[in-house]
C-alpha cells in the first residue's frame, strides 16, 4: 500500500490518495487506487471512488508503468514511477486519441 500525491505542471497539488498493488505476476501488476482528497476538480480525479489499475514492472530499471483505467483504450492517465531511496517519483500523462493532453508529476511512498 502506498500514499500518492499528484501535481500539475506548475507543481501545484491536484490530489492525494492511496494505491495498492494486489497482484504481481512476472512483470505484470494489478491493484486499486483511491483519491482521498482532490484539490483541483477534474473529470479525471474522482474523490473517494475505488478504481482499478494495471501495469508492468521493469526490474532492471526499477520502474513501474501504470494504466489507471485499464478497461478503456482511450482517455487514460498513465503513470511512470521510478524507485528512489525511500519513495517513488515519476510523471503522469493524460492521453487521448490525439496524444498527450496534460501531464504532471507524481510522488508515492510506502505505507508501513
């Protein structure tokens, strides 16, 4: 289980919440996430709704690639996280059929 903070391009916090990896099978992962606080309203950020996530792990680069809406082929938020000493840092991007529409940064820390 990890805490999650999401920031926009200007480094203003958009939302915070938690995500949990429920299953890892080889390089595939799946789990859920919930935004517990949304600071900037958006149709992408739904407060207090448990959502599915899916992705892959890159053991050699210590990265996770996460799709926050694996049931849709379009209008998804993709997150790339890289392992740091005590937390994970990365980027998110909102992608539609025309390409990346918005992006920002993400920070995640393991919940003990």
